[in-house]
C-alpha cells in the first residue's frame, strides 16, 4: 500500500511511501491487541503491596480482659482484625503480575495496531528532518503544520536523534521513539503516529526481519 509523504510544512510532496501490506493492511485482531496491551501494563506493575496479618502485628500477647462477666464478646487479642490497629484479613502480599505472550502473538498485535491506525487515517509519513540544536519551538511548529498539535503524537525516527528528542520532550502528549522500539501500547495510546520516511524500513524490519537469501 502507499501513503503520501508530507513535507515539514504540512503540504503533500510528489513522493509516495511504500508500506508492507502484511504489516499495515491486515485485519486487526482485537483479542491479541487486548492481550498484548494487558501484558505490557501488567508487567509494569511492581507487585510490592504488603499488609500485616493478625500474626504479624506487634502486640496483643496479653489477654485483653477476662473471658466472662463483661457483657462483651470473647476476644483474646487487641490485634484482632475487628479492631483498629489489628491485622488485615486476606491483605495483599508481594507477588508478580507478569503475563507472558508468545513472540508470534506480540508480532501480530503490533501489526494489528499499525493496521488499525492506517484504517483510521492516523499514520502520517513525513520527509526526513533533523535539527542543528534542540529547540521546542521547532517541533511545535511541525505539529501545527501537520495539524496534530494538541493530540497525543508518537513520532518515530530511524535512529536516536538527541536534538529531536530534547525538542519534543516538553510538549505534552508527544513521545519520540526510534522506529524499532514502539510497543503495541505505545502505538495504541497515540492519537496520531508520525513516521519519518527513512524510519519505515526500520519499523518494518523490527516486526518482520528480512533475511538475506543465500545463493544456491
């Protein structure tokens, strides 16, 4: 499939970007999309929540009051879960929230996310650009020219570009990544994915690595 390549001033150029149909034009698998986003969010959890149960709370060794004659319920410890300062019943304990997913499913999820963005016309291909020095105004002007200012934007570059990264990091909702780094969650979280022209083969190769065929 083809997408028009935009200039940095927002106008369309005469060039077309060739996108792989096997990555950008598949039927999105919503189930795998959900599972991969769930995996990414779950794996980001620390799992360090902990509360003390009755046997772990300090104090309460002495019987609070006599067994009979008080008119109150029998209570052997002031650290009962029923009292303030007592232990917690079935409280959280340190655990892992790790969710596993096969490589094939992760690859399908990224393809589905990109295809979904293409269907929504939320992928823009921009001619390559770079800055001599970091300046937020430069990226702000680019987003305004592309009519995506105020939206959540994922900007993909072919390789690490410090000046672009620093220029964009102070703009709310803008995330700059190398083209081989975005996860399914990064793609789905963005309202618009802006891809530099030379970043397309890097993105495609990170999903479907091209293996050079050996000569027979």
